[in-house]
């Protein structure tokens, strides 16, 4: 492994990425709360969205949970809990593959919808296009890494990332980075990690900010009551032209007593 890769990719890049993530979210929350939204396009099209969005979101949540378990929890903990390595491998690969498939199918549906439905395509900004590219790349690389090394890795049980990638990841947060652990990691895993770090870096500046929003107050907030204005739902067309204004007194109603009707 070169000095550049060790110092920049596996030491500096993670810190830059996570600092941009945290500081960017704070800045965005303080300065752009009205833009803190996923900018739903449901009113443009809902048939494809109805199945692709749940597939993608539930799938990506399960994938994120699997990453957390694999990267944060040391293998010594699972062994101490009485879970053999091959059992953990099956627990990770089978549900992880299902979650990855859900994510891919949902993502394909969302991309198809955004490209094919004209109104949704016109509502897509340049920022959205960049976000989609930087989201698709790590998802596809992660799926390929799982398929090529874990599912099709042979009888050896695939690549044991908990001996290299996981300790390296934890060393970043322990402020004692160990880039040498990444020296012999398969290239597809390296590309997946770099793509993920870049995604985290741009996260606060895209619509992905809605992921870190929890609708805690939703269950206790009062109902939103919608009332129509008086006459707004009337089926009678308003009168056009001029009509007399009824005033007090018995005097004759002349030209000065005329006023435009409500519908004029």
C-alpha cells in the first residue's frame, strides 16, 4: 500500500467525510430548515412510487443495520455470546442479501420513475442528479462485494471483513487510525468504502438530510383542520355586472346607490 493511500484515503478522508457530515448537518439545520425535506414528488406520480419507495427505504435501513453490526460490534463479542463464526456469517449473508436485493429493486424503480415520468424528470435538480449518482455507486459496489466475496466466495466462507475493515473503522473513532489494516482488503471493498465516505461528505447538502429527521412530535401534535371559505364550494355561478346596494332610508336609489356585485 502506498503512502498516499495510507495517509489520504484511509486516514484523512474518513475524518474529512465525518466532519463534513456533522458540521454540514448543523449548518443546514440552522440556516435552511425550510429546505430540510425530501421534496416529495408523490403528486407527480404515485403508482411506481407506491412499491419502489418502501422497498428501497426498508431495504436500505436493514443494510445500514447490518453495516452497524458488522463494523461496530467486534467479533470477540459475538464469540463471547456463543455465536460461532460460520453461524454469524450465515446470519449476515442471508438477511443481508435479501436486504440488498430489496434496496436494488427499489432503487431501480425510483430511477426508472425519475427518468421516464416527464413531470418527475423536470422536477429533478442538478443537485438531485449528483446525489443519485453518489448513492447508486456505493449501493452497487456493496452488492457486488457481497455477491463476489461472500455469496460466491467458495467453501472458505468468503472474506472476513471483521478482521480488517471493522478494526480499521473503529480505530478512526478511537482517534488512533490503523490504515495498515486496509492493505490486503479486496479492491471492491475499498471502492465501496471510498464511495460511501464521499456520499457521507455530500449528505448534508442534498435531500438526504431527511434521513436524520425523526417525526417525534407527529404523534402528539393537534389535528390539522381544513375548512373551506364561505361560498367556495357553491355550485351557483356568481352574478356578473352591477346590482343595487341596499342602504338604510327611504330615498330613491339612484346611480350613486349602485355598486359592483361580488362576482364582478
